[in-house]
C-alpha cells in the first residue's frame, strides 16, 4: 500500500506545515528564567487538561478502570508487543498457557489496544507508562534528543534522562512504598528520581563482544586431560577473550574436541571447555549451550564482579574435527544497591545478554553470522532470566511495586520482521522462517506471563502486562544528516578520517527509529549558535523540502512534518523537541550518522517511532488479580496506566518538587 503523506508534499504547498513565523514562539528566545517558567506552566496546564480528558474517556468506557486495592503490583513490559500481534496470538492459539496472555484476557481486564504516546519509541513510552504524561509532559521526547541551552552537537539519551513529571517509582517511595525497577527503561539509577529502593539496570556494552570462531584441526594441539575413544586423540585449541582495560585483561579459554562414544567408530562428537586457570571441564554436544563464568573488574567497576558468557557449539565435523564455536558476549548483572546485586547475582547468575544481532548476516547468507535458532534461544534465555529475577524479588524482597522489562521481542522484530519482497533479505522461505520464529518468541512471552502469574498471590496481588509499541516492516534507511549535508544545510567536518557534524552547523537531525528531531543551531539559544531568528524560517522550509523530497521505490520517505508548535497536536511540543519533528512513512527508518548515502537498503527489517496513529504502533494492556473483574475495554491511552496503578496502591502521582520550586 502506498503510504499516505498528509500535507507533506512541497508540490502541493501549505501542507509541510512551515508557518511564516509561528514555529519560533517568542518565549523560546527570551531569557532562560522566564522561558522556563512560561513553558513549564503552559505545558503543565496543557498536560493536566489532556490527562483529565483521557482519564474521563477511560472512565466513561464500560465503567472505567477497575477500582481495586492491591498489596503488590507487578507491571511487566514486553518491548514491541503490538496489540494486533498479541490478540492474533491469543485467537489463533499460538499462545495457549492457561495463565499466559490468554488467561489474562479470559480472567482479567484487557484493552483491545493501548494508544501509545508520540513518538512510539522505547524510552519515551516507558517513561510515559510510568509517569502518566505524554512526551511534552515528561520531556523525554526521543531515545536520544538535544536539549536547548546546550551545544548543538550535544545529545542526551532518553534512557538516562529524568522525567519532568513524577514517575510511579518516585511517587510510590514518597508514599512509603517499596519499589523495585528491573531494567525498566528510565530507571537507570543515575539520579535520585531514576531509582527505586532496589533494582537492576540496563547493563550497557558488554565487557567483550561475541565471536564466531572456526577452529581448524590443522592448528590443534592435544591434551591428556579429557578422555576420547576409538583411537581419536583429543584436539585442543586455546582462545583468548580480550577484556580490554579490565583486570584481568584477558581470559584464556581451552576448547577440546573428543569422541565420547566408545562405539568402535572414530567420530568427534563432544566439546569440552574450561578456563585456563580452572580445573574442571564442561562437556557439550553439537547445538548445545554452556556458560563460562569468571570474576573480573572492568575499568569502571568499583569492585570485582562475576561475569558470564553463554557459548554454543554450532557445528562439529565428525570426521575432520573442524569445529564452529560461538563465544557469546561477556556481561554482568548491574543492580543496586551493592548488597542486592550480590544476592541477585548469586541467585540467578550474570546477565546473559540479548539476542545477537549477527543474525542479520545470517539472513543474507546462511553460512554467515548467528543462525535463527541460536538467536531465538538467546531471546528465550533473556526472557527467562528476567522472569527468574522478578520471581526471586517477589520471594525475597518486601516490595509493593515492581516494574520489569523484557527486550527480546523488540530485538527479534528489528532483526527479523521479514514480510515484504522489497526487503533485502526477503525470500518466501525466509519470510516463513521469520514468521515461525516470531511464534516462538510469542510462546516465550506467554511462558513469562504464566510464570509471573504463578509467583503472585491472586487475591492480593495484581499483574499488569503492557508494551511500548509494535513494529512495522522497513526496507529503506534514510540518513537525514547526509541528505541535509548534500543540500548544504548541515555542515560536516572530517575528524580522524570520519565525517562528523560540525559545531557551527546551521542545523542537525537527531534520529531514532522512524522519528527525526531537527534542531536549528540558533544564536541566543544554542551556545555558539550560528542561525539568526531572521534566517530560521527559510532554513527550516529548505530542510523540510529536502526531507519531503526523499523517496525510494516510488514511495515518499516522510509521512508528516510538524513544527515544534504544531507538535502540540500530538503531545510533543516540549522545548527539547526539534524545531521540526519529522515522522517517516512505513517502510522507512532513519539513521543519524553520515556513514552512508542519504537513502539505502536497510540491513534490518522492523522499526517503530512511526506516528502512534498507525495500527501497528498500538501496544497492549492486560491486568489480572487483586479482585479485578473480567472486562474488555476498547482503546485505552498509555497515559492512563500510571494513575491507575497508583490508585490501586493507594497513592496519587504528583508533581516533582522542583516544579513546585520553579513556580
Ligand atoms: Zn520499545
């Protein structure tokens, strides 16, 4: 279907939405104090109005959200679980656990779909789910974005940004409740308002990346430490895992291949593995996993930690002894406070890592990268790990509210939403494999829901299942900074052989998924800003035209362009929003870098960040337990979730103290 392009065509005029002057409101260039106060007061009033309206809509609908009192609430988010996908899984019985998603729908209350806030990005919507405000109300306007009064080349991550509006974890603690945040986006423990009483945080880059190694029998030594049969001497290889600046700065892994079966036929069939400084070998067969654990202290660790790497024997040539071995990335659990981290690591082990994006190489060439089975098994493992974390917390910690987050479905869909012949990796067979793999991810989520339900007490606890958006297939990547640089609107410098956006650029695009915030480098707003107020309208008009003209396969890349002021219509008119807010059309995704052409085929296949009005961007809402009656709602706003949970636990979400002081 050709995507619609409401008013974004420069040829038809008018629709691009660059008004003559209104895109720069007067208070956005007044002195800082007044602008801050004006803006905050305005956005607060606007947000109160919107939230009030939405709550009313929810309340009018079939009697409103259930009025229950819960001793404990667990809210779990499955990233990228779209409403249509979840309901399809329930109706076609892809998911069938009695206490899984179908059980939630059958015994609890559910929404046909959860209307997410714009932009439909992970950090944005997890903060909105926790704060009950849209992006203009939280100030978390993207997975990354630029803040006014900072250098144009300074961007912040939405995953480590504080919300302007109070979150559930802060409000609950203010009311004397104990809160655990289990890798919930935005709960990064980086500030007093981004922390619970205890929790786990997203671990960041691994200590060592994963590695696929082809072990050649011609280079093997042998060893007498492991038994082998039928006259085959063990083959032995030594692999060094480089740990960079950590102490120790590497680990040596011994990998042996033997014939474990004394059946008279000399065939290699089993791999033995140990670390060089340990004594015991672990044994695994082909397609089996093993975990390697060791203590290390990374450069930014304050103390040694237990690190782990999940490894898999991918292929054994039984005759020649050639071995294909996957050494998973090296990770640890990051949790707070330290004593909690120690106990949790002891109970569930190191962080196992996400599904390996090297599956992207496999989709293009089945002899390369990480195969789909391995990729899915990694996703199942991480889902199960978060479940064990949540179950352990429920059993061991005195918690009133737990927020838990699962990323594997999101990783799966980005890498493997292969449905369309325009996509690079598409073939009917690959689309089928991707579809079948997706069902496995659905069953993994279903088992997760069932296990959480099993860990709760139905009479007094409530389980709430949500998500942050779905995904849409993409075939083309847009590099807005490259397109704008080609048009002379973004200034580029060469730094160590790499192209970078120059500090004196007139503008820059900060991209995430299908969303682009385009910021002017405005004199008086950005330090060192180079664009005057008089030049601004024309520059924005030119930038909008450049972006609106991008197309591939006869489809325009851009669906809609808003000025910041116009973005009030979608709850995105925050001072940190772009001077232009650009939404790409289904089929396209944006990349912020300059390392490629303005348009090119995508090497990954699913994305989000599209306008929340697209059916695929709706998320899910299910709740069960604590006296919740069975009820089916139609469409519910994502911003209604946090106030509902607060009421169940007996408190109200309020304003953060700093807002009060500002006034
Ligand atoms: Zn997400």
